[in-house]
């Protein structure tokens, strides 16, 4: 029997993964991939990469170590350490200059498709293709307890509630489940989302509601007790990534229709459409000061958007392959992006803003501990004039 994921020898492939325009992907009679580039009139065993225009920004660092694609990224600590989760079955931590921190955390051979860091940065939860979640101690790099079981298909996304008391997981089985991180048990019945496959789930900043999105092109918002509050429609393809503004009043979404959109969370009436990507938008996130949104795409680019003007800032930041994940540290100085080639690119956000002619806004952040909540919080001590 032929696997659905392995193409037959001697055929031309037009998907599911696309190439740069003017290129074709073929399988030789011996089963090896080769690529025809009509732009350069060449044939190669190597996948063509996008041309980099003269003057394009280059990454501060390219981190190599994973052997397969990277599905999820997070930034931790004041030094902008980067955590990555990969199809190679590992979760890894890196210093921003590319040096690994400790040994890889191996997930019993299961593909790790998602990851989220606890707000206090002491724990990480990963989700795998085997449908299970695993809790990790960041300092020790060890699994805590047994895997959490409940999903019947790969776990695609995770989020930790702002008060750290629960974790939301979403899966290709179409459900969102919520867990007690102290016990690894579900705290409520699973939510049958209607998405078919759920691609992202995000708690609101206050933690009183959460939003999900997926294969059916719709964003749904639920109350904390699981009541459906609003359905947001407008995208023409799957919705892959979400983020909330800090006031909880607005949601941004990135989609397979190549757009990023802004919606009021209360009624879902479309406010803004950002256009520029030429293929699926796979991941989005906001800068800490919420002046910029950063997006990653199958078009091999990272793009930065000014949310005051709703315009792209500077030129796209170019990868050699399709992108799946993006993250920004709490100081807002850098962007980490990764995807199919298993490499993490670290970019200077300041360099992008300078190149675009913007006056750079830099905040100096000091980590403090709230005497009320005992949880770490962040305080901005300086804020020069912004663009």
C-alpha cells in the first residue's frame, strides 16, 4: 500500500507545499526529489530559494541544530533565550547567539507540534503528534509526571492562562481541552469547536475568555465556562494564528487567504485588512508596545506592520524556506522566526525600523515582582519618542 504522504516516482508535484514562482517539484523514477527552475533554466536536487534583493537585511544569527522543521517558538528570560519545538521530536533552548542551553528535551520520538511557556517561565508544556501533552521543568530539562492524555489526534496549539492556573490545548480532533497544570487532569468537558481542525487557541489578556480558529475559516470566542460568545466570519481560507490586544477588545488573525485582519472581540465586525503576503500567513504576534504586528508566511518572509498606519514597515525579511513560527521577546528588540528548513533566524527589529526610516522606539524593561500577586511582572522605565 502506498502512503498518502509519499509521492509516486516519476511524477510532478503541484502541492501541498508550494515553491517560488516559476519552479516545479518532480520525483525521479528512483524516488528522489528534483526541482526545475524556469527562471534560471536550471534543474537541481536542491529546492530553489527566493532571490534576495540588494540591500536586504540579513539575520543577526541563524541557529542550527534541529534535523527537521520547527513548528513552534517562544522567547524566555531577560537575555532573549529562544525555545523551539520540532518535528524531530525535541524541544530545545538556545542563547540568542545560537549556543544551545543544555541537552535537547526528547518527546519519546513523537513529533512536537506545539509548545507554550508558563508566564513565570519555570515550566513548559509541549503537545505532540501522538495527541499527548508533556510538562517540562525548564531548569532541569526533565518531564514532570506522566504525559496528559485526552486528544485523539495531533495537538496543534497550546496556551497558558494569564493567571497560570490552566492550560488550553487544541487539536486536529476538533476539540479544545483545558487542563490543571498541577495535576495534568482536564478541568472541564472538551469543547467541540466546529473548526474541524483547530489551528490556534488564545486566552484573552484577562483570562475570562478564549478564542479558537481553524480549518473552517471562522474564529470563535468562548467564555471561561465554555459558552460560545461570538463567531467571527470574513476570512476566505483557514485561520491559522491569533493574538489579542492587551485591553482584550480586539483580535488579530492570520489566514490562508494571505491576509491579516483585525476584529472587535465583542461583535466580530471586520475593522482592518492587512495585505502583502503572497501565500498563507502561518503565524502572527504583537510587539510588546503593540505598535507593530509581525507576521510569518509560506512565502518565506517575515513582515512587520505599523498598526497606526496599517502599512508594512520596511522590506520583508527573507528565509530560504517556508515559515511556520514567530516570536518576540519581552524587550521587543528581536524577532525569532523558523520553519521548514529547521533553522531559527534572529532578526533585529531596531534594524528594520531604522531601515524603513522610522524613529526607533526602545523601551528598557526591568523585571520586578509584584508584592500583591507574587508573580513576575514587567515595568517600562524609559520610552523615547516613538514613530
